[in-house]
C-alpha cells in the first residue's frame, strides 16, 4: 500500500486516482437504434481503473490526463451506421457507413484532455436525419467496439 501511495504522489495523483486507466468493450448482438441514445457495449474485455460502466455505456474519467479513444462499427448489408462520440454533452467526432449490396464499416479515433468526472460515450444519430443506425454483432463476431486509455496524467 505504501508503494502505491509513493507512486501516486510521484505522479501527482490525488487519493483514489490510478496511473493506469484503460477499457475496451464490444457489442455482442445486433441492434437497430432509432433515436439519439447512448450505445451500451455489453462485452467488457478490460476495464482497468473502473471507468467504463457496462450498464450505461459511459466512460467516466477516474484520473485527469490525456486519453485516446477509438470506436468502430459494422452495419448489415444495405443498412447504415451513424455514431457520434461525445465528451460530456459536447459532440467530438462521427463515423458513418453505408454501402449498397454489402456490409458497411466505419471507425474513428480522438485524443482528448480529460479532468476527473468527465464522461465520454458513443451515441447513435437520431433517425430524423433519415438514417436508422444498424449495428452488427454476435457473441462470436464482435465488430462494434469502443475503447480508450490514459496516455499521460495531467
């Protein structure tokens, strides 16, 4: 315990913060989303630092610093996927995929400066734009993923 406190102090971390934060989650089922709602990635591969909540799909920053996030998706044949990454309630980046007579994929990544308590999540775009978001997923075919990790502490 003393070693953890010494390392935390050397890194300038407050009590309860960790120098290792990383999560990776995927979608194990097909999903069609008609409204602007947060995507809940149900298969958690790793959640070091406990920032990702698999019941809400939201990452809450446990340690201030510089983070990288990636998100990817695949839509069924002749369907579309349109997802957006948000920091708190602020739009950051999108992915869109649509292909006639084939599956469509998309992916994006960003680097963000976060403070403790900031949230990062993926939302589908509301179908009022004319696009239902289709996410392909099976327990043994995970194509839609959301991951992030701490690069350096502030």
